[in-house]
C-alpha cells in the first residue's frame, strides 16, 4: 500500500485504521469504541478496552517463541560493564520487582517516581510499574533537587526508586544528596525509597526511609500482570512549561502501545528479532518510547547505552556499539552527530569498525541542519532520516515512512505527515496559509492514539496550552512551512521567531545558514534587544576540531553567509 493511500485512510477512516493496528496486541477485554469523541475536544482511544503494556512487551513474546531472544542489551562505556537479558530473564526480573513494589503498598493507579541513571534497573522498574498498573514518572537522573521536588509535589508518588549515583564521562554524580534535599523541599522525607547501590558509590547511612534494590528483590514474590483500562495512564513525563511550572504529559496505556508497535514497522522498517538502538536517555520521551516500549512491544532487541557519542572513550563510541551488537537501526539526536563530526570531521575512527549491519539512521529531538544530515549520509552510506515529534506526541508526527513507502529525502525537512496526523499551517488569525508560506504548525483534531489526552491533574492547562488558540486544532508550538509536495519544514519554536525592524526572522533558518560554513560544527542564534531595530540576531558557533581560521575573517564570512 502506498504512503498516500495509507495516510488518506488514517485521516478519513481512523477507527478502521487503528483498530487494524490494535489487532497486533493482546487485549484482556475488547474496546467499546476505537475513537471516543463523547467529550470532544478531549478525545479518547479504545474506550472500554483493557490490556497490560508489560504483558504485551514481555510475557506475550515469551509465550510466542522469543523467550530466549535478547530483549535488552546493557552496554556501559563508562564502567566497562555489559549484560544481555533474554525476554524470559527480563520478564522474571520485572515480575520480581513488581512484587517488591506491591509488597510496599503500590497498587494500580498510584505513582512511582524513578530518579535513575542509564542502568537496567531503570528499565526493569518502568516495566514493573506497568505490570501492576502503577503510573511511573521518570525524572532525568541528576536533575537538580528543586526540579525533582516539584515533580514529587505534583505527582504525589507512593514510592521513589533511585540509585546512589550516575556517571558522566569520568565523573561520578552522587544522587543521594539530591534526593534527600528534594524530599526535604517537598516535605516528603517519610516517602519510602528503593535505591540501587552502585559499586562506584556504595550506599551509606541516609536519613531516608530506604531499602536497597538487592534487599527489595530478595524478599519479593513475583507479581502477575494487572489488566489496565486502555484510557488510563501508563506514565507521566514532565516537560518544561513557559510559566516555569513543569507540565505532566500523560500517556494513555492502550493507544500508546498500539501506536508505538505500529511505528516500528511503518516508520522505522524494523522487524521482530532485529536490533534497534535509540541512543538517548530514559529521562526523555525518546528513551521512554524507543529504548523501552516500542522495541519490546515489537519483539526487537533494544540497547541501553550508558555513555556519550564522544569522550567514552572517543568519537568512535557509536561505531563500536553498532559493530559489537549488530545494530540494524540507530535513532539519536543531531547534536550527537555534530559532536562526532566536531571531534572527527573526516570520520577517521569509522574506518576501524564494521557497521555493515546498520540500515538506517534516524535523527530527531531538534532541527537537523542539512550539513549534518549530509555529512552523516556521506560517512555512513545509509539513508539518514530526520523526523519531527514532541514529548506531547510520544511518536513521530512528520517522518519518512520507510516501512510503508520511502519518500525522497529533502535535507532540512522531516519529510511528510505521518499517518494519523493531519498537519496544517495557520496564520495568527487561524486561517490556513498557502503552501510554502510560514506560520503556526498545527494538527487537526483528533490526534492519533498514544498522544497526550491531558496534563496530569490540570485539564484546563492542557486546553489553554494546546487547544484554545485555534479551535479544532492542536497547537504544536512550532513555526514552519508545508510545501507544495506536502513536505513539512519545521523552522523554530513560535517564540523563537525574532522581529528585526519589522521583519520576522526564524532563528532556525539563520542557524541553518551558519551551519553551511565548512568550519562550523555547531551553532545557535538568539534575539537580543536593539534600540534601533527592536531585536538583532546574535550567533554563536563552535568550530570543528583542528579548524585554523582568522576570527575577523570568519566573522565576515558568517555574516555574508546569513545575508546571502
């Protein structure tokens, strides 16, 4: 089936389209309605249905011939440790820890905050929460105490799971002082904790009500999966808000599982049994969706990498992981490749590794400048696919659908709208603009399954932030263009457009121009106040390793590049 036909069906017959996708999963109870519009614009998917995400990610595969297949590969470049968990081994660990949570009074619908580094216990804890119907909220390990405290206050968790430390390069980052301070700020010192004692910083006396992971696992009885309503939350993931208070993005259980499983074949062209690596962090949405849930739901092998693209030990770290584990599909942020390019602009380290298993590189998380995309294409000799999505969406909104019908790559564009997303561009009055004209990127409601249905405990803020400005549309917060061929071009956040003497300039477009200079590895543009023109763009650049240029000459060349 062609992309055009698939996309058209998803927009015109969403019930049929997503009901078919949902057949790939196990349901404890069938749904009453695929798309529930009884409370529009607060739409729901698979109302009345019951399922369990952990069962679909682990138990289902164990029962269908994948028990011995590698499910999770932990590769720590910072400690030298590595471990592979089969589907059966991971299921057993998850069931055991789910029992530890249940033993401490955690039940369906209660929240558990995970303040964790990139270690297997973090993935196990996420899946254990899902197993018993608890709602996890992962907080990026090492976040400041105040940030953690605000999330404790908002989520009101029954328990916290943490570790004694994270490791950044050669530095050990103690977590316990941050956790202790956060619970003090939240007036929650009595909140029970389970702490992974890492060898790099063994646990010591703490004022917290804490058990070690090892002790918690020893005393627990394995827990079975608990059926969960499809419309109930799987997790809360906090994202920054313009008012300063973090927004708790809610992820509905049923729609999330259906959408993520569908994306693995439709967008990423990855099949069960293949190796998928999202080089991200579990604290971010990419880590939730594509380190943990999507690959496991689809029966793939997923990689949990504790390290960096450079410095652990060098700019060949990614190539080593690809060769060692036979990675078929890599997903990371453009920043990672800019860092690799800055350290190894000629790709010399790549020559030391066999990366022939790699079929595709996907980039997301920020705008990918054409120069970075083209460098990656040239060095890796595989398709490099930029795609666009958000914490709120949970999966790609615009992408090159490699498993449906690959489209021509246009450097700088994340390609076309993904089936399920009716992407439009509106001017500030709410009128749709002509192809090629810039404006507010929106999605016509309803959003597809797996996207946020609300914000945790704040339905009004959800409406005000995303739905109020343009009736019948979801406001993405991004500015950009849809061209005559339907390609989406995301230029900047709406609030990243600067006004220079009456001219509205996208900082993203200016950054794209700067990035074309051969010695520029990374760049950023901001608006600064100017008494004459209101605002002026100010650019910052990081040069490629070994670049030897005169600063004044470079400055003039960069100004000319932007003005050309």
